[in-house]
């Protein structure tokens, strides 16, 4: 059933966003059923936002949008047919954000904002799996976590939804302030503070400052949930007059495990201590960082009235998004696909997960981007870290990956490692490096396109 955007008519939307409405009065007072930016996704009654990009001009698809059932179109360009419902705006992004701010205030349920340097997508998915056991829950799809994606996520809300989980990603100061003003969350989660987007944010203190801008838009009486194992987040003692709720593996946290039993690359069994008692949980994906994500879901689930059984069931049903640490088995290999993104914190976490395998352990790691002036040193440090682990083979790919090799050789000159300068060379050379039965980590920044390696492994 198509989402119905209450009170959102073309005429009303033009008024809210400061645009000019063109078209007849009768269709202008009909309710919009949704807002899309891709004309291929149009459903009857939608509004199509024509965006002029670097490669594609959405305005050329306006006629096709009407034919596909769009009630209205929005653009910065004047209409070519002023008889059809059309909203002209000065800036489409600002217009959508104003509409989203208005529309979010119509929503009577809870909005949960999720951010962090590493694991925000997994935390969002874990939360959704848990909260969906009781509530009709909307979550951010894909990478719709920026200043365009957050409004588009909120526009998907309808009267049936009870909770919205909104992922928020940033790369510079001020972005989170704008995102949190739009989402106006009742609760927010910060998974950690890592070394990412350092070209703009400088260092981890800068990352902390930028991420904690999320508190600015938190609703009165709203709660913040923070990873208490993070040395930066633990310094936050007050959020709008009340202490944050800390979760983490350390026993000082309000929600923490009192038993952790690994199950190899299958997952982890936990006994979690909470103010409401102990909960037995099975996290069906490996890694200590996945345990932390689960603890965040426990903390929020309890505060939203879920039982321990509901929380445990939701976590057990969780499955990670493709490229975010999902483990799969082929005829020859066990593969951990973690190639969506990478920074020093997530790279260490990925290597640690690989250590849980009982098979021959092969780490295929590539360049990490957006690390600023210290990028070479950070790559060397990962090489040193990897060399100190009981990995059988380390495959390094990319320009910056040369620094992995430097670090590996500095720490352990006898460690078996292989270097490929390009992805193409790696795709050609990997078959001679790998052995049947290997457990393989595939990890790099998204721009390295390591999904091609994952695809090759599936075919080998």
C-alpha cells in the first residue's frame, strides 16, 4: 500500500517551502502519496523532484514522470507545461528540508537518530530488527543518510508507522546540526568516535564535536545512548540536563555483558546485564563490535517497553546489510564481505573478526580514504597491527596499501604478505594466492570497488 502523506498537497507544499505553484486548483489540493527523485520509482500520486546533477538532468524526465502517474513535479527550472501541477523552487535541497521539517512534526511516533564513525548502518539495522518485534518500524534504506537522504527517508512515514530509525552520516562540521534539525529525534545513538573524514574534521576530537551536534536537535526530554567503551564518548556527562545511557562491554556501562562466548564466524552468545535483569542473547554475526551494536539495541528496546524475549528474538533475526560484515560461504571459501567502507577503527575490527575463524585466515585489505595528512602513517599502523595477529596471509591492494606492507615488514619481516598495485592486478593474481577452505576478509574504502573481489570469490 502506497504511503499517504497527510495534509501534503502541492499547494500546501509550495507554501511550506516558499516555492511557486503552477497548475489547476483541483489537482493542487490532492494529497501527495510520496516523494521520489528517481522517475523509475514513481507510483501513482507521487511528487517527482527533478534534480540537475553533474551527469543527468532530472528535468528531462518530467514528462515521463507525469505519464508514470506523478501528481506533481518540483524543480528549480520553470515548468514547460504550466497547466500541470508543478512547484518551482530556488533550491530543491532547501525546499525538501523545509518540507521534511514540517512533515516530521506531523509524526506522532518516536524518531531515533543513529550516527557514529563505524557501525551506524549495522546499529540501525539491529535496532530495526529488535523494535520491529513489537512496533511498525521505518528505517533508513541504503545510504539515504545525508542532507537529501534524511528528508526522503522521513517522507516515507505514514500513519501506520510507530517508530522511525533515521541514520545520519556526515563529513564536515555543521552537517549534523542541519540533519538533527530535520529529524528532531526523540532518542539518539552514537556508536563510536573514529578516524574518519579527517580531511575536514582534523582529529577524533573534531569528529566528537561534529557527531555530538546531534544533541542540538534532540527533543525536550529525549535520551542519548552512547558507547561507553569509547574514550571520547565517555567524556559526555550531560545531554540537555540528563546523563546519557551508556552501553558497552565494560562493566561500568548501564547495559553490558557478563558473559561472552564466541561461536567462531557464526556469532556470539551473550548474557547481558541491565537494570531490569539479565537477558540471554545470541548475536548471529561475529565480532566484538557487533556485540556493542546489539547492546545499543538492548538499551533502547528496554526503554521502549520491549521484553527480554522480544529483544533476544529481534537480535537473533538480524542479518547485516551486504558489504557491512556479512559472512557467507561459497563452494571453496568462507568470506566476510566488509567492503562498503573502511577507516582505521573498522579495519582493526575486521581483522579481529577474521581471527575467530578456525580455517586458514586471509586478509584482503585495500586503501582507506579521507584520512587527512596522516593517512600514510595510519596505513602503516594498520600494517603493524595486522602483522601482530595470527593471520596466515595478508593481501594489500592499492596506492596507500604500500604503507601496509611497510608496517607489516617493520613489525614482522617474515610475515607472509602479497602486494598488488591495482584492483585489476589483484583480480588476476588472487587465484594463485588463495586456497580452498580459506576464511577471507575483504575490506577497503568503498571507492576501491572491492565488491568486484567479492563477486570473483563467489565464482571461484
